[in-house]
C-alpha cells in the first residue's frame, strides 16, 4: 500500500488519490463543490513562493487551495 499523507505535504509533481477529507464545515463543502472527492486523482502542480497557496490539477482543471485547507485532505501517493 502506498503512503498516506496530507495534501499539504505532497511534493511538487507528485500524483495522488484523495482518500479522506473533512466531513463537515465550510472547507468540506467548498472542496466537494470543486470536485475534490474521495477517489479523485490529483497532481500537485506548484507551490507559491512561500508555500501558500498550492496549485493542484484535478478533473482536468487547475485548482488553488490554501495550505490550511490542503492540510485537512489525506491522499494516497501514487508511485511514479
């Protein structure tokens, strides 16, 4: 089994699959509305100069998340 890490800890260029995210709160609703659901494949595209925000590619588009939001999402890192 691949490693489970927080999305905020993913390396640039790494691909992963969402395994868990917050069940309640504004962040959970926002993430669901943007298509970041359990089982969704993502790729970390880049980090801002100070590491916040982060840009991921999900479902064919680029999405920017605050690092605090990304810290609430658990992903399974895919082997390259």
